[in-house]
C-alpha cells in the first residue's frame, strides 16, 4: 500500500538521496544532496512522496506557476523530478503519485499541470497529458554574416526589470497559452543561474526591440529566454542572426536553444526536441487543450523549465 502525502523535511532529504542515481550529475551522494539543499529552484518546490512501510520509494516536486489561458491568468504548476526507487519500479507507484498530487493541487485552485518529458511521452499521455510541439534550434556562429541591422547591448536585469517584464508581457499575453510571470516569479528567475548574460537587441534609431538571455560557456551559448516587440517578432530569424554575429566576435562557436517553429529566414536550423518534450494537462474533468493552444505552448522558454 502506497502512502502518499506532502513530504516532511526528513522525507524531502530521502527523496534527494533517492534521485541521485538519475540526477547525480557526477557528484557523490552527499555533495548531490547539498547542491539540492542550496538550489534556488529546488527550494521553491513543494515535494510529495509515496512511502511503503515508512520508507520513501517514490517522489516528485511541483513548482508553482501561473498561466495566461483563455483570457484569464490561472494557477497551475510544473512537475519535476518524478522518481521511483529501482526495487519499487513496475508497480504503478509513479502514476498513483502523479494523480494524487494533481487532485491535491486542484483542490487548492490549480487548473493546469505542465511537465517536460525525457521519456516516451506516451507514458504521460496515458495519464491525460497532451504532447505540445517542442523545438530546438542551432546556429554555427563561425564566419557568420554581419548583414544585420540589429546590434546587442549588455545590461543589468535587476536595474531593467520593468522593461524586461513589459517586453515579455506584451508578447506572451497574446498567446493562446503562456506562462504568466508576476513580480515574485521574475525575482526567482533572476536568481536562477545568476551568471546568465542579458542583452538588449537594438534596431534602427537605437530603438530597443527586445531582449535575449544567454548562458555562455566554452561549448557555446544557450538561448534561455527572449522576447521581442510584436512589430519585430516576425523577424525572429534576423534577430537571432544578430545574436550569432555578436557571439562570433567573441569566439563562441554556436548558439542553440528552445525556439518556436515560426522562424522565417535567417540561419537558425530547427528540429524537434528529442527530450524535454512539453506536455500539458487540464485538471478539469474531460477538458483538453485545443490544437491552437497546444501549438502556442511551443513558445514556452527554456528558463522556465524545472
């Protein structure tokens, strides 16, 4: 019999230890646990466990989110770190845990559940999750053309938070479904991976047309977040070429990241993501996303991933 409930502090630590076999990242067990204890992301989550004879055998985390959806801002959550101990697998514990958590969160007003699947999405589809288009793009920046009318200017996001929010809201509030970022959530995003770089994309007449957030290392740059003014968003290919040209000057070999399959022109090469596949479930009985809503979910940004 699986006993499912919100995790106590001791049970949360047990869950951290259990998931080391999958998400240890090359760290020893205690270093892994300490990393999770210090993580801004993991400390934001509510943790739930399934226990057998008092031992944690299954666990997951939920991260509170709000969504622009059908003309309203509604409450929801994102599921992460779904895990079952090796000796307890094959008994249906994870689906039981997920359904219990969905009911628990729905009772508190949540209307949507979001997850990013690294396994065959058919597993979660059986639980009512709908697959949404999920794309990734790559530009090799070497010898990249400078034929662009845009340039980049680095800025401090903490000083420019109001302008960041304005660009994001102007673009995303128009989508059929989008993650809604209030002040508290923006505060969290700016502390998550605080080493990321922020750049204004500047067009003609020194006009700010949008922003990009990049994580840059020796392998390349990852596009983690971006938003552009509606009148320039349709030129996304040219905007990304400007980012690639700037990276080329720094010797950064490539630019990659989550992108919608809406790029017309430019050098970005798109392909469907093989993992981190976006899946959404409406928690109301028998409710489903429309095709247009599923398509709009391709606009979710990588920085919102848990």
